[in-house]
C-alpha cells in the first residue's frame, strides 16, 4: 500500500512560480504578436466611407481636414479621437465612426442646419435648429435671409425658442421678425423687416407672447386713425403695464391704452 505525502512547501512555490512565469510569458508573446500585427501594412487605413448629411462637405474637404489628424492603423486608431477630428470640420455637428475590417472606416455625419445668424451685426456665427452656436463659411449658406438673434453666452437656445414663439403672430400681420435680442438686463428687443424697433419687455415666453399679441391685435386700428398702416411703425414700447407707446412715420409718439378685460 502506497501512501501519498503532501508536496513540500518549496516545491509548491516552485510550481506556482513556474505557472505564473508561463502565463506572463504567454501574455507577453500574445501582446508582442498583436503589436507586430497592428503595424502591418495590411491594417493601414485604406479608405473612409462617409454617409449621412454631406451637403457642405465632400471627399476633398474631409481628406484635407480629417486625415492629417488621424494616427494609427485599423487596430490602433482611437475612435474617440477620430470622431473629434470629423466634428472639427465646418458644418459637422456630430460624427459616428466605426471600423470595417480589415482597413476601412465607416463614418456617418450629421450636419448643422442653420436657422439664424447669431451675435452682433459684425459677427459671422450661426445658430442651428437645436439652438447651438457654430461657425462656418457664410458663403456656403443655402439662404441668406436668416434672422439675426443675439443674447448673452449660454442663452442661444432660449432666444431661438422665443423667436419661434413670436414669429407666427408677426407673420399674420405681414410683418417679418428680422432680429431678436435678449439684453444683458433680461429685456427682449425686436426689429422688424420694416425697420421698426420694438421693446417687448422682460419675462418668459408666454408672458412676452401675450403682451405682443395684445399689441398686434390693436395696431391696425391705432395706425388707421392717423391714416397709416402697420408698416409705418417706427418704434413701439410694450413695457407699460396697461398699454404701449408707439411712434409712426410722420406722427409724434402716441400712448395707447389697452382695452380693459
């Protein structure tokens, strides 16, 4: 009868050490193999397929702006860095980058949709339909009759929302809302396509919209008293609680009381 004795402690330690060394050597060899393979010419980026919205960009502009900023091969390329490189291109709002084995990239682009100019008259920034400010070549605009919006930094989405709320009532009066500004003190100032400047007062969208609608509902009646049309409006101040003040071409400033509810 044979009796199995437990292996001495030093033998166990030797076995564990040998196993650990073997695993470490295997991992090292695998890593070295992957690193070697990743540098093969086979995995160099050969082509970039772009889909999505590419109205303002083509293969030439993308190659000039993006390719110099890409580093690595198909296996080592940092996709986050590649996404940022595409999103740095003018007009590109968002990019989604995927690998296509063995040496291609597939990119889907979403472009900015310009809905307004942003900033002072001397500035060339634009506003997209999400209320985000971006910069691009104004010569590439598909339409040049965009409104100009302005306001403090970080308030572009709020100004766009106010413009979208105020535009329909003015259009019903055949008056174009050409400019809208949120002043540093929180007041709203508008300019019409006729050149008229309107002080709309402060407040949130429902409050300013209600005040503007009450003004427009009585404007035709008031201007007709003086043989004028709404297009003759030069200035209007809606910051009064129970009325407004207006100036018409050829007529002095008028104070108009709103009808009692």
